[in-house]
């Protein structure tokens, strides 16, 4: 069985990868970490176990944070149930 190709040999595979969402346009997934509140003198901080290096890190805000070890994760509470 023969099939007709519009693209020359070698180019059809590259085009299919681009159309199918190949590895070039993948977005890295941001990991989630659950914080524990700690009250220091003058402010509230959040401490969590890093999903990258497994050490404890302290942060002063929620959201996507960069850890001292270089890992990046989403610091936020666990999603609760909707009543």
C-alpha cells in the first residue's frame, strides 16, 4: 500500500511533532508544597519541606516561590472540599 505525502521525506515527522505538541513546547509542572505557619517577631512566615531537596525552607509569602536550593514550587494550602 502506498500513501501520498505532501511533504518531502524527513520533514513530515518534524511537522507531526510540532502539530501534536512535541517536546519543544512542554511547560514544566510546578510542584505543590503545603506550608506550616510560624509566628516570628514582627511577621508571619511559612515553613515547608522542599519537594526538591527535602530540607525545610522558610518563606514570607504564598504562591510560586524559589527555594534557596534552586527548586521552584507552589506554596499554598491543600485544596479543601466545596460544601
